[in-house]
């Protein structure tokens, strides 16, 4: 297949840490251009822009990876699709469900690929867990997703603003695994959201779920954890099976036996999948994790906690 000439809009931490190395390591992609309001560039890019609109004018550009904060992603993705470019959306894919639905429909209308990326789903342990849980009845689900925001998101003020998702920026990774591996859909029935007094997005959240199978289903998210980070999902089944995904999905234990324990190659998996979608002219818009976050906000009980500063 022909080489995909791609651009990146937004050169923040995730683009630098994950997207740029993954594009460089994939022979099916060539980094044609980058756009950064701060004037950042990359040695692999043939063109550098400060205005993303100029990047979209490149006639040879096939696709763009949009790595901006979610609040502005819809405007950029819409313009890219109308300019005849396919789009890869960093998570969360937009600021609202309505925006994502609009991009899905627009992609269908103009015949371009729209790809929502849930990087945690690309761990092999996730697929192995999905297979192990098929046909099982879940009696217990415990998601524990606790990390240090000062380490992972230093100085990123947008993440604390309305539409920045707060602790659900990492928490949606856990939910993307849950929606991938659970044999039946889950629904948020209770949501306690802790908002620092000086912030418009939550720093912690406790969720309770239900499903057609019943069970004790919970999730705990917290951005104030120092020391070892916790990215764990524990599941028990009525049939006696016990699973634990840890390391964000890179390690899987089933009934106390380690089944998968390997280095995460999540973004390599993302670009391998994007290559497939571009070659076949298809889109992949998975809104299930996004809907759970929206539901958590819709029925959430706001709890004020002490101010938080980076």
C-alpha cells in the first residue's frame, strides 16, 4: 500500500512522548507536517506551522493526528474532514458526545476515516481478558485508577478547565478497558465527583455501576496518588474465575497465574490500526467509554474539596 503522509496538530506531551516515536517507527507513515501554537517543531517533519489551518492546505497530506486539548478538537477535526483529510483523534475524542457524533456523520458524508483512539485497549492483556470473560457472569468489578497528576500532566491548565475532564482524562482509559472486556454493558448508577475549590474539573471520582448480570461493580479514580501508581482492574465471576489487569492492561493474571506481562506498545498498535482503516477506507468510532464519562457527569454529586495547585 502507498505511504500515508500524516500531520500532527498539537505538539504537547502526548504527541512528543507517543505519537512522534510511533510514526517514526511505522514504515507505513511519513510525518509530513506538524502544527504548534508554541512554535514547536520536529526534525522528521518537512513542514512546520503555528496555525493548523495552514497545515490543512497541504495537498499531499492524507491524514492528521489531532493531539490538542479536547475543547478545540471538534473545530479542527471538522475542518480537516472538509479539507479531505482523514482524522485520528487522541482521547478523549471531543469535548461532548454531540461533537463526536457530528464528526462520525461528517466522515461518512465526505468519505474519510474518523478514528477514535483508546490506547489502553491495545494491550494484549485486554484482548486476553475479553476472551477469558466471554460467557461468564460477573459478580465483582473493582477499578482502581490512581496516579499523580503533577507527574503526568505538569502545568497543563486546560485539563482543569470545563471540558478538560479532570481525573477522567486518565480514568477514561480504565473505562475503555471495561467497555472492551465486560461480557455485558455496564451503566453508571452513582457518581461522587470531588472538585477542588479552585478548579472546574474533578480531581477524584467514585463510581458505582450496574449491568444485566447484577454484581458489585465499582470504580475509584484519584489524581493525588504519589509513589507507585495504580492502574488495576479486578474481576470475579460466578463461575469462579478471578482476573486482574494491572499496569494499565499490560499485565494479566487469571486465577493467580500470570498470563500476560509485557511492555506496553499501545501507540504502536494505534498506528497499525490506523493504517488498516486508511487502506480500507473505513472509520472506527467507539463512543462507549466516552458515554460512561458523560453519564458520570450527568448524575454526579459534586463534592467540594480543598484547593489544588500544581
